[in-house]
């Protein structure tokens, strides 16, 4: 991937919401959480980049698109204060860790990858049981999501993970909470190539604790190993303190907007309302969702003659719309399902953007 930098800000997030049919109406005075899959803070000619620079609420943060490899945390989870027009970002992963797959091959079916969308979360403990491993306050999934179960192949005795369009996709609640990645002080900085790019071989530790949960690097202070100290390295501690104590003390429910970095990059650089930039996905609302629902209702499944969608034309992209869209895409795109509707899907439905 060539170097692609962009700024994330209140204005960019609002534009990304517009392009993805996401409404924040009624939430302007709340904290909204967001994830950017495949992004890291951009290097400023530094040989060692300290992520603590990005933990504070600012008008914008300079980011860089990177590839996901399922070993290193190469995503960001952020907190957005629309009323103040400020954002903070935290080093994270929004995909499962392949080392955990390698250690738990008998549980491969449990690993999942949340698909981009706009989801419901609530404050709570992770894991739920006090007898679970390192229970701590977290942000718990509070509704269904679109998710994929991976296709696995073996290479040199090791599993290779694939969450592409051919991988199984469904709607459900697998308990993908937002919690700590269980890192320590020795794995909290990114080594960058002097200039603008990142090392291909090192980005923090090649371990983070996720079967599919959204995880932020660091750990609760009570679980920091003896002899190590808490501090700016601990993105998790800052994130959860913001959510519970400092900026959203009275807020119990949260919205979480997960997007791929290309979607946020396009929003940051869009100079016009290009139809190719518009998509609707789980959590979207509005007239484009209504158009999708009508299109799916008008299309008939060849094997049964039944419409792909028979629910209400209400402009709300929920479980019923998601499942109907997946059925249509599998039947029309060689068994592949994307879980969102963009320019190509609308054209296939006879309702071009």
C-alpha cells in the first residue's frame, strides 16, 4: 500500500456518517465511539512514535492507512465528542489475533470478525463473570452485529485466516465487547521507518487478547505486572477512564461506528458527493435504506419465487434487511456476500445511485 495519510476530525466523521447513512441525531451531547480498521497515527520523521500523543481530545489527529495482518494491533478505536467537535484515538485491534487461533485450533469456529456498521454498546464488565480471566470494567456489546466466521487453510502447519467475501457471514451477538488487549509496558510503541512509513515486521507485540472483540492496547492498572508502572503507554486506562469517569460519567449506552480506513480516508478527501462513496450497512437509516428495501422486495429468489425482503419499508437497516441483502448478494455474486450495499448492489437491484 502506498503511503496514504488523512486527518480524522469531527467534520470528517460527520462526512463519513453521511456517506454511510449513519445518523447521530439525538446524540450530539454524548460520547460516540468509533473504530478505524487498518490505520495508525502517521509518523512525523520519527524513528520511534509515541502513541500517547494521540490519546488527548484534539480537533484532529493525523493518521495513516496500513494493512491488517491479524498479528499486530493495526487499527484505532476513538472517542468522539460531537458537541465539542473533538476526537481522541487509541491504538487498538478490531480483528481477532492469529496467535490465539494457533493456540486454540479446536475453537476456530468461535473466532469472528465484526463487519463495519453502527452498533449498540453499554457499560459493563468483561468478562461478565467475576471468576473469568482478569475481569474489568469495559463496554459491552448490546445488540446484533454483522459478523464473519473465517475460512481457514493450513500453510506449513499453521492456520491461514480469510475473512473475505466468500467467508460465512451472518447477523448475531457473539459478545464482541470493547475491552483491554492485555498488553504491558514493553509492547507499547510503534517502530517506524524514518520518513513516513511503518516497519512491516514490527508494530507493538504480536499478541493481543481477541477472539473477535474490539480491543485497546494496555491493561487495567490492577493487572500491570509487578515492577512495571502505569502511565501514558496504557491507552486502555485512558480510554476507559474517559468513558467511565471523566467525559461520559452519566452515559450508560454508547453507539460504536466501525469503518474501514478507506472509508474514512475517502471522507477526509472527498471534494464532491460521488455516488461511488455512498453505502448503507447495518445501523444505517434513511432514504437509501428505503431504496434498498424496495429493491430487495421487488427482486424474487429464483428457487422459490419469494421476494428477498418482505419486511417493512422503514428505512432502518437492521437484522431483516441485512439478512435479505446477504441472500441477494450470494445469489448474484457467485456465492459472495459483502454485507453492505454500494453502487454495484443498487445497480443490480435496478435502483442505481
